[in-house]
C-alpha cells in the first residue's frame, strides 16, 4: 500500500507537470482538489458513512486544507521548471523542517542526534540545489517553500490526529482544499479542453487514492515499519520522469536525495525512541 501510494503521488506530480505546460497552475490545483474530493466522498461514504466528516477540530482541519493548497500550488509551479526527481528530493526535507520547528510549536525536546541529522539533511538539500552553479534554478525556492508548508501541515496533523479519524482528516483537507482553491481560478480564467480534463481527473484521483492507501497502510501496520517506504517515491519520480518527459537526474541530485532521505529516517526513529521513553 505504501509503495502504491507513493507511485500514485508521483503520477499526480507528473500529471501536474504535463498540465501546467498549457494551463494556469491555479486551475490545475483547483481541478486536482475538485476531482479528489469527489473520489474521497464516494469511497468515504461507502466505507465510513457519516464518520467521514466527524471532526473535533474543524478550524484546524480547514487550516490544514489551506496549507495543502499553498503547498500544492508551490509544487505545481515548481514542476513546470524542474525535474520530478529534483522536486521530490527537496520535498523530502519536510520532516527536517518539522524537527526544526517542533521545539517552538509543539514544545518537544530535540536531542543532539536529531539536530545532527537535520544538519546533514540540509547539506543533502544543498547538494540538490547547488546555488551558484548551472544546476540551480530559482523554482527550487518554490519547492523549499512547499516543503516548509508541508511541515506546518504535518505539525497540525499531529494536533488533530489524537481525536479525528484518518478518513475525517483526509476528507476535510481535500474538501476544504477544493473550496479554498476556487479563488485561484479568477487569476487566469480559462477552461480545460479535450484530454486536459482527463489529466485533471487523473491528478485528482491519483492524489486522493494515494492518501487513502497511505491512511489504510498506517491503520494496518506500525508507522516505524512503514517509514522507509516513503522514500520509494524517489524511484517512482525518476522512472516516471524518464518515461514521460525524458528527464534523467544527475548524480548529485540522486546523492543529495539519498542523504536527505537517510537524515529524515534518523529524525523519525529518534523521535519515536524519545516518545517511547517518555
């Protein structure tokens, strides 16, 4: 389920990269959440009925939706200019941002091992960015912004996860994303045509189906077992980027991504150890 989920997330980004070549990114974001909400509403009603929309944190859920819209918009603009492997490598830094922010926002204590992993992880990000070289593109700042926004999203997810079911969080983040992304349509009002509708539907369905599989995987297995599979996305991004767009990442991008991935896993397992001791 985890491997399939991240294959679907890679398909989402590839669909977006294809669409933003001819459509405004705001429209692609709105279409992704509109089709995604329809998918989650149907599946959620069949499996969970009214539990799908029960929440004890409506305001926080709406804020999560707003953060997802911002992160998605930044990511979709970035993939217009960058390879899929580059954007995914930079987005891998999101757990590092969570660790960096958690003492201030969650009151968590971070030991020297996690701080060391964060430093090493950001060195990996620098290997991907390589500012001052021909490999650097300003759109990489958008991917960094998306990673930071996702970090705030994940922190809020921790806050609501204790009382809200996973399907409820998924429904509210997707549905509120659909509503909050509507103003983006006004920036450049155009309508998709022909096959663009199909790729918009593919983006929405793959994104929401991926989140559904992610929630199901965490319901069936311990998070510590599943954590390494998050980074299977790099392989999917490289494969889909090559097959669809003919993009092949350079060696430094792959090395940087692996460094970030290992650092992220160290941060995760040290957090888990600290919580178990507490």
